[in-house]
């Protein structure tokens, strides 16, 4: 994705999910939210909207290329 596409995706995700981290469900400033791939790109994940969620830096960094949610994730069982 080029920067313009990324910005576009982020806008779409913000409209869909609000300015919340998908994992820890906390609210963040737009600028503090990153695009996170549910299925990491390194594992063949695509850049389509269905595979993208907004994540805070902390969650995104902890997750890295993992297939699993970060420890901060509130949806984790
Ligand atoms: Zn988070």
C-alpha cells in the first residue's frame, strides 16, 4: 500500500469502528492508531478492508507478525 491508500483505509476503518483499538478497545487519537493486519502480511494476509483493523501502537507492536491477539486484548479468552 502506498501512503495514500493507507490513509484511505484508515479513514474507512475509523468510519466503521470508531477511533478505538481493535484489541484493547481503548480510545485513541487518530494519529496514535495504526493499521493492523488480522492475518499478517508475512503470512499471506491481504490489504483488503476485511483483513485490516485499527490498533494502538502498543498492541500492534506486541503482536508483530503473530496470528494471535496481544495480551492487552479484551476479547482474549
Ligand atoms: Zn490497543
